[in-house]
C-alpha cells in the first residue's frame, strides 16, 4: 500500500471509498455529502 496526497482528480474514488466504509458501519448524512461536494 502506498499513501499518496489527495488531489482533486481522485475525488470520485475518494468519495466512493469513504461512502463504502461509512455505510458499512453508519449512515451517510447530509453533512457528509456536503464535505465531498466541497472537495471537487
């Protein structure tokens, strides 16, 4: 595994990865979606 800095062209993959683990243990909330929208 290689940890790399966040770059905007990774935004969709980053969002999908986080949604997967969040929904496995919690529920996505409106605030979560707003955070992802700001990262684009």
